[in-house]
């Protein structure tokens, strides 16, 4: 289908451009920091960049010049990578494989991995502040949205509840609470930033946030399904066989249904934009097809 080819082409281009920008942002010629920089770059390599691609597709919907999106997209990728480094540490998820290669702490040690994770969060905020394509109000808005996405009501809060989860008697609402923060929060931030930089009105921003939230739920359920299906080569990370997740709770068959239902809710939210939503819809279907 023509839309598929267009979205694939956009995704390929965005991935390449984001990788170039990330390398530029993380350039460091201080010899004493060489080891830390290697650790940071190691975790910024690879990854599907789905949050960035989503952000650029929303940007396209609101005619945002691409140049204005790079700092926010890279910031979100840095925060995402930072969270993956932390997540893999022995006192968190204790995983040894990430993106098809040894986790950061396996290669560089836990001490360096933690420094790299913190450095990435700091860099994420810094690149927003030095972006000359954003005016001061845009910087303030974007920084507020992005910093909220990884705090108490975002990644950190979701991770906390996940870590403290008792495996028995888990309720669906609790898993939704976790998924909204651990996974959907970064998608929501990506969508809201692009909509706000496109001067979208309040209702449009809300529709994008609703789409992003449901897309995030879908994305996490697919991740859970792939965990259960059990092929480390496909997922490129340790399979969390002993951990409760959405797909384990409701069963594989129901999980497929939930993923499709969330995606349908997402599509309903953006029907508000009429035919202009086609690339976003195609992107959603593409993510959904990963679970098949
Ligand atoms: C960063 C302040 C801060 C807190 C971190 C450790 C932690 C708190 C949160 C963990 C969040 C986490 C690991 C969520 C999982 C989300 C998820 C589905 C990750 C996989 O995303 P993909 O498939 O990964 O986009 P790639 O490798 O393609 O980038």
C-alpha cells in the first residue's frame, strides 16, 4: 500500500537524521571523560526510534518545520536510553542483554552505567535550552512536558510501582497505571511537544495525547506478547519470564484483542483530523503488525 511505503520512507529518514544529531549532541573531546562518553554512545546506538518517528509524524500533521523537532526528539531518545540503562541494572530488572548486545553495565560496569544514565538525562534538558530554533516560551513548554514524562508521574513512578508489584493478585488497573507511566508517558510527551510546536489548539493537543496514550498501551502489550512468545533474537533483550505483565495476566489471545482495542481507541481520537491523519494511522498499524 502507498501509505506504508511513505511511512517506511519517513521512518528510515528520521532514524538516520536522529542518529546524526545524537552523535553531534554527545560530542566530547575531554580525554578524562572518554570512558563515560563511550558508555553513553553505546546506549544511544541502535533502537527503533519509534518515539521520534511518532513525533515527526505529529509534526507533519501540524506543519511544524522539522528543524524545530530535533532537540525534543533527541531529548526523548536520551531519556528513553537512560531509562533502559537503569532498568537493566542488577537491582532493577537485572538484565544482561539489550538491543541485541550486552547491557551497558555488563560492558562498562554498574558505576559507569549509572553515570551514563544520569549524564543522558542532563544532556536531554541541556539540548532543549540551547536550541536556537525555539523561542523562550517554546523552550519552557517543551521542557515542562518532557521533564514531567520521566518524573513521579512518568517513568520513575511507573518503574517504582512495577518494581514493588506483588506477582500474585495483580489487578488490570494497576498494570494500566504502570504502562501509562513506564511506556505511554514518553509517547504522550513526544506527541504533545510536536502539537504544541505546531501551535495546535487545546482540543487538538488533547486528541494527540489520547492517541499517544493508547498507542503507548498498545506498544507495551506488544512488548509483553513478544516477551511471552520467547525469542530473544527477535526482541534483542532478556525475556522477563518470571515477571507479571499485561499479556500474562489476561492471556495471549486476550492480549491481542486488548492491543487491537487500544489501537482502535487511538485511531478514533485522531479521526478528529480527518484525512490528514493517514500517516499516523499507518504508523499505528505498522506497530501493531509487530505482534503477529
Ligand atoms: C530515566 C529518570 C528515569 C527513570 C527511569 C528505570 C526506569 C526509571 C524506568 C524503566 C522504563 C522502561 C524500561 C520501560 C519499558 C518501555 C519499553 C516498552 C521499552 C522498549 O522500547 P523500544 O522497543 O526499545 O522502543 P528500543 O530499543 O527500540 O529503543
